[in-house]
């Protein structure tokens, strides 16, 4: 009925307010609850980082859903793709303590 580009653009435009407001609400509670510095510049730079993470995770989800025709297969394959990204992204594994043969990941 619709082409790919109009469908994708309408989906992104309609979901964008939720992708902007939901992290902002979470961040208002967490930022001041944790006790970070009360500075507008620090708050909005932290929010910009969180917003980039939300937008890139959403784009990666769109990418994975576009690869597979069946939602069941996409649900089963996505952890296989995501787990190496999570493990070797720097949060859980420090490059100083990682074996040299795994540094390329």
C-alpha cells in the first residue's frame, strides 16, 4: 500500500517525541537523584549523550527488523548480534585487562 520511504519516515516522525521525552523524564529523576552537579550545561550534555544512545539503539532495532522477514527469527537472532556489542563495548570489558587476541572486537 505504501512505499518503504514514506512508511519509515512517518514511523520515525511519530515515534520521535516519545524517544525525546521518555529519556528526559528518566534523566530528570536520575540526574538529580544521583547527585550530579547542578549545572544546566552538564545536565544537557548528559541528556545529549543519553539521547544519542536512544536514537542509535532504535535505529539498530529498525535495522535488525528490516533484515528478517519473520519477527520470531529476528527476536531469536538479535541477542546473538547484541551480546558481543554489549560485552566488548567497554562497559563490562576494559581494554587494559582484555586478552590481546580479543582486542580487535
